[in-house]
C-alpha cells in the first residue's frame, strides 16, 4: 500500500481549517492518522459550539478516542495546521500520541516552542515526537487571509 | 446573602472527587462558582468515558459553557481538589476564568508551579488569580487512600 506523505495529510488538515473559515471560526484544522489512514478530523468550532474546549485538536482527539474505544492514541499521529496551544498539547501528550506534525508556529499561544518549550518540561509520562513546518506557508496564509477579510468587513461597516 | 468560604466550595469539590473514587477513577473533583452559586460540577471520568479529555475540570468547564451559553467564564471561579494539569490549565486561562482555587499540589503533572510555572509564561491573553492549599490535607488524602486501596487489592490478587 502506498505510504502517504506528511504533506498529503497536512493538505487534509488544511481542508478542515477551510471548514472552520466557512463558519467564521479562526481557521485551524487537523486529522489524526493510524496505519496510514485518517481515523478522525477536527476543526476549530469554539464560537459555534460556545465551548472553550472545542479546538480542532480536541474535537479530533475525542472522535479518535470514541473510534478506538480507548483514551490512549497509541501508534497514532496528528497533523495540525497550527502549533498546538497549552490545552491541546496537554491532551496530546496525555493521549500517548506518537508524532505531532504541525504547519505554522503560533507566537502568541503555541506550546511546542513559542509560549513554552514543551520538551524542557520534566517528568511527564510521555513526550511525543514533534515536527513543525509542514506546508507552513499554506497553513499560515489561511489564517492571515481570514483576519484580513475580517478587517476588510469591519472597515466597510465602520 | 451569606458569602460561602473557599473551604465550603472545596468541600463540594471533594464530594465530586468521591464520586470518581466510587467509579474507580483517580479521585479528582471540582465545582465552578458564579455569584456565590455552584453552576457546574465535574469529576475525573477518563477511564469510564474512554476520553482523554474527561478530566474533572474539562467536564465542569463544558457544562458551565453550556449553562452560560458562552465559552467565556467571566466572573467565575473554580475549586479543584488537585493542581490542574497542562490541558486543564490551558482551558482555564483561555476561558478567562477569574480565580482558580486548588487543594493539593501535583508534583508530576501540575501546571501551576510543579511541571511548569504558569505565571512565568509570557504573552498569554489572560492570567487567572491562583490560590492553592485549600483543604490541602483532605484533598491529598483522598488520592492517597485511592492508591493505597488499589495496591491492597492488587496484593490480594497476586
């Protein structure tokens, strides 16, 4: 069976981010993969669900837990368009996920190397592999476009 | 109206932790309070729900979001029996919660001052007040008893 590349799975995560943009949510998306297959997808849905925990990653993690009937995501990888925040990074390491691939960095709230250096935290029970910069430009652009459109709309209203 | 003390609300969080113990979950509980009233309760339910995100705090946060029809928990406080982990601390600061009261520290995974120093993270959009050590001994004891019972049962089996 053909082994898909990280860029292929990241392109699916970008499609998820576009779903968020259509709902007027900050466009962040992700997919969780096991044995070369997507087992769950998620996009940021905080405003629509009025649930602070409904980040893309949390949505996909919960679905994957349900699908595998297990709170551990052993031998799974996640592809996220943006560096995960403290909440999502916490859920991901606790799920024992194998590898976190992400696209763009998040200087304001990223918990891999931006707001904290995850790898420098001592005594956690699991440290996933982490690889950033996958389709970074596309992942970054979708967020920039979203905020640019928001500003344009706001200027028209004012 | 009588203003309840932090110890009173923590005693309700301990009752939640006891619910977790009855289900053979690590006994951690919490309540979220607004205007001197409990608006939601949560206990650790990870094993039963098979959902890595089902920590006490996350359960209570989602219920409070639903009740207030808002992902922000403005003017709310949370009382938790244990220092929150990275995931829960991430959800709590993002919810703009006012004050986090907790009982015992968690040297292995606590994200207030144990595994990370939350207050030293730069550039987050909200820093809740944090007060630890409320009914610390009782909060700590319920967890110690749980693991002691687990070990005793295991020895009997072996």
